[in-house]
C-alpha cells in the first residue's frame, strides 16, 4: 500500500518549485490533491494533467493564500469536492530582499502577509475539518534563516521565525485531537526563487554548505512525505532542517 493512499492533501503555491515537487511526491504515494497558486496558468495546467495521469484526483484553484477570505473560500469549495482534507502544506512564499535601511513598509507587509499570515489563514480554514476527522498533518515551510537570521532578509527571516512559533503553538493546541503540526526549514534549494540570485552569490552559498551543493526540491519533498504520512505519527511540533548541514 502506498504511504498516502486514501488521503487528501492541500498544498499552497504548488505550481512550481518546492510546492510542485511535493505535489508530485504525494501523487506518487497515492494522495488526492487540492493545489493552489496565485494564477491558474500554463504551468499549473500542465501539472494538473501530469498528476491526473498518475490516477489520483487533482484540482487546482487560483487563490491568494495571503487573503483570509480567499483561504476560507478555497477550503470550502475543495471540501465540497473532496470531502476530507487530511494534510495541509503551507508552502506559498516570496522574498523581497533588501537591507533594513532600504526596506519599505510595503516590502515588509507583503512578505509577512504572504509567508506568515497565509499560514494562519489556511490553518484556520482547515481546522474544523481536521478536528471533526480527529486526524491531520500540517506542514509549514519555514527556512533556516528563520532560525539563524540573515542580513538583507529581515522581513523574510521574521516571517519564517514566526512560522516556527505558530507551528509549535498549533502542535500543542491541537495535539489532543490527533492533529500534528511540523515545520520544514530548507537551506539553499535550487528553484526559481534562488535562481534570481547572482551567479557569484549562488556559488558562495554552495561553497559554505558542508554537502557542497544546493538541495533539490525533491529532497525537500521527501521530508514533506515523511511528515505527511504515518511514518511520522509521533512527530509533532518539530522543525526539520533540510540544508546539507548548512546550519547545525
Ligand atoms: P518559488 O518562488 O519557486 O515558488 C513559490 C510558489 O508560491 C510560486 O508558484 C508562487 O506563484 C506561489 N505564491 C506566491 N505567492 C502566493 C500567494 N500569495 N498565494 C498562493 N501562492 C503564492 O519558491 P520555492 O523556492 O519553491 O519556495 C517554496 C517555499 O519554500 C517558500 O515558502 C519559500 O520561502 C521556502 N523556502 C525556499 C528556499 C529555497 O532555497 N528555494 C529555502 C527556504 C525556504
């Protein structure tokens, strides 16, 4: 039997990068998928076709995770279609990197809303379903810089540190109902998000990592699979770093 057979997972920011890799991994283990992203574009359409071909049920919704009402609406619609939601992966995230001296209020607000408020929005939206089911695994995408901090990323690091506090609180609050909540803190992962960095900066990062390379989205997805499945049935309130020993 596959690890996620009979389970339904909702993944935000799923049309590319780490979110897409998690969707592919979960589909390969038999999960039905509710995917969201800002737009239902060609990327999203191609992904839905690719995943549907594996035999699982897949639906993609255009929904802005940073908006409370949109999170409520998408979960309501998806719940009608899928019945239950067992797994939530709060993956959507953005960067607006700059030194604090130059950071605008807008850059601060955007990053906090998309990275942190979205986690609150979606968790609130699925909470009552999970409580009724007495089953749930919530996985929040933090970052190693949420643990260590990083110059030029005060907004991003604060949002990712906020996710850690939220994750631990939810794990304590909902544990008695068999709802687990964990965070993944990736290091330097090769996606479009990090592709934006200049070549020399990317080389420098890789040099600093003991495993001497950036990670792949699939390597993050494997940890998400562990946390989503019953392989981790006694793991909750934890932050798992996936960073090639970049931060120890
Ligand atoms: P990415 O930019 O490649 O993909 C992010 C996806 O989220 C995109 O499809 C984007 O459209 C979507 N998105 C953005 N804002 C959204 C919103 N408001 N509502 C719904 N969807 C939205 O990024 P990635 O590298 O795949 O990162 C995924 C997650 O992992 C993010 O939370 C990121 O902060 C985190 N992370 C990434 C790295 C890395 O090195 N790539 C490291 C640590 C943490």
